[in-house]
């Protein structure tokens, strides 16, 4: 029986995704999360999960950073990005960072079902309306290199990197992760080497490069 995690902070949209998953698969094990911390915690405790439907702009996600976190820490889990942002350049970046599919929030139930079935069959899925424009959107050499470097990090190293990007000091990171401070320093040394940076400032900038503007907030402004 397939196992899915629906990650979105809007209960009504989670309900739509839940219905699409049940319609597409029949028997399916479903989990839900409303923020990125809950996504990662669920993946930690439910290793059988096959697919995550991941909202790009849910709390804690900061654009592509959440996708990078899931792909780095749980490389065996497929991810369909779900977003109101249908800019072909953003879709291209999501695919370059390991998404197996991209689902605009304007998609109908038929597309939702098709996306879930296709990705669980180990294929990449895009809506028909975006395929041509995304295929013409060139991959950024910077994104490809960044995805490759982030993939070198262990799950714990990625967690440390995330906390560095939030501005936490070594002792604060140690307390948050319940490890000794010297362990954090060892992780940082490995992070600097694998990301090819010299210090924590440069390491933090790497994750901030993955941030995206939320179209919904642009409209509110």
C-alpha cells in the first residue's frame, strides 16, 4: 500500500489532495503536516512514506530550501512540489533540485490524480500547460552545482546548515539538536568542505539562495 505525506498549511487544500490521493490509489496510507518541521518529523518517524506533496510556501519552507532538505535527508522519498507559483523558471529550479513533479494549485482533480500515479510509477510529471515552457527554460549552472553540493551533506549536517542559516550560534545549535558543541563544530568543518565555502556566513547564504517570493503575499501587498 502506498504511503503519502500531504504537506500544506491550508486545511481545505490538504483535503483536496487527500481526496485526489484516495481516488488515484484506492488503498493508501496518508499523513499530513502543516509546516516544514512537521514534515521532517513525520519522515523521521514514518520511513515507509513513498511520496511527499510539498507546498513551496508553507511555514518554515522558504521556497526551495524545504525541497532541498527533504531530498538531502530522505533521498529515497519522491517529492511533488505544490505551489501557486507557475513561473517556468521556478518549475525548472524545482526539478533541478530533485522534485519528481510540479503541481500548480490551480490544477484540477484529474491532474492531481495523474500526478500522483505518474510519480509513484517513478516518472516525472508536469501539467500539459507547462511542459513546453519548462522544457525551454534553461537550467541554471548555479542551481545544478548547488543541488550537487547539498546532496553531499548527511541529514544531520543539513539540519546544522539550516540552523546556521537561521543565525544560531554553535551552542544554540547544540542545544537544539541535543548534541555536544564539539559535534556541531565537527559538522561545520564537514559542511564547509562539502559546500566548498570558507565560513558559516557563506554557508548560510547558500540556503538563502533557495528562497522564493510567495505569489500570495505579493498579491496581498
